[in-house]
């Protein structure tokens, strides 16, 4: 299991996942199926803190 950090009453993985790469911040966007496979793999590895930031490139991730 990954190390965790407590923020308020919630516990998150100490290592976060920067999700902007899934929303065209660094190049072409993969299919929705491929993006979900990446998120599934991050979650399976114990990463529960996903940085989707308040930016136009991450709006699609936050809505799904």
C-alpha cells in the first residue's frame, strides 16, 4: 500500500496523479477508454489523490 496523508477528515495517497496529461495539456488526447485504463491503473497502484486543477484542460476529467 502507498503511504498516505491526512487532510482534514480525509486520507489521500502521499503521491498524487497529475491528470492534466489526460486532457491535451501535453499533446493529443487518447481515447476515453485509454484514459480510463490509466486512471484505473493509478487507482489500483494505490493513488487516490488526483490533481485535476481548475483549468480548461481538466474540465472533461472533472465532469466524468
